[in-house]
């Protein structure tokens, strides 16, 4: 029932597809992430986010088939009300040295002072862009839970507080099993707690827009990386990366 997911995004800002990827798929993804990290000469997996792979499809083109999921695209199509474009691919790989990931959102003005204005009253017009992140290791205390601040699409863009770390009042602490997907609107503030043990945290996903929405975004990234062409024979993946003729 994809219409349920659209309603959830409009009414609270997010929806969750639990265990959308199997245990075997998650094991495969973990191997790909380990290889990508080693190819990058073992960069740090600590700091605020861990080892950042933007665009993920440049660091690990072999991740492409994991984006070409008809069931997930069907949900995204319903949420966006349009044919789906993958505008940004990304991945994070962190360990127990990762710190609290500060509260932030992914509207194109992120990083500006405008974000942290408690008097901000304007709402977005509609759900224009969403993130769909796959929590390969789940969201739980061991790896550090995802925190979301729920919002209706008609709510003003102001945050509830200027505190960028720690718990927020009325936050949602997301717990979900490995392989789950959290789909949330770009205006939803979110953060992540540090892990409580020697546990790796792996996330991959993307930013998605409808093909009829040409608005650029500061986090858009390319999808023409070396090694990716072999995967574009899949029409599902090709539909995410190349504009359909009817939409041009």
C-alpha cells in the first residue's frame, strides 16, 4: 500500500520499510563497503559522520544493483507523485570512534544561518525531494540510533531549538532491524547517537526527486562514473539515472 507511505511522509515527515534488504544482501554490502574503504587507503571512520562516500557510485559502482529495487522505487514514486530520479548517491561507514552526528537537514540551504532561525515561518510547498537511507546494520543502541524530529509538510521550517547536539524534545528514536530503509523529507531534522560498543555503522542511499522537477540542489552528484556503465543495462537502474523520453 504505497499510498500509506506517502501519507506518513506528509503527516510526520518520514516512513520506514523494515528489513527491505535480506541478511545475505546486507553481508554483501558490508563486503563492498570494506573494499571501498580499503581502496580509499583506510581513511578515518570517526568524526561526525565516519568515512563519507559521496558519490557512493564512484567509490563503489558495484552498489548500483542495490538501488534498482522495483518495490522501493514504487514507494518513492508514490511519495513524490512522479517518476523517480536518483539525484545523489551516498554512503557512510563509521566505527566506535564516531561522535554524535549533529542535528541537520538536507534542504539546499543547509549550512546557512537561515537554517537556525527560530522565527522562520515559511513551510515548503510540497514533498519535493526525499532521502531514502538503508541502515545496513539497523538502527539500535549498539551502532547508534537515528534521531528524527517529526514534521508535517505544512509545518514551518524553523527548528524547535538551537541545540545542535543531544536529545531534542519530541524527537523520535528510530529502532529498526538491519536492511531497513528510512525515507524522509529533505526538511526533516535528524541526528545520530554515537555507538555504545565496537560496532560498525553502514548506511547507503540517495536523494530522490521526480523527473519533472528540474530544481538543482547543492548535494546533487553525477552518475557517469567509470565502471557504472555495465550496470546501466538494467532498465530499472537506467530509469533512475537517465531521464525518460516522455519526461524530457
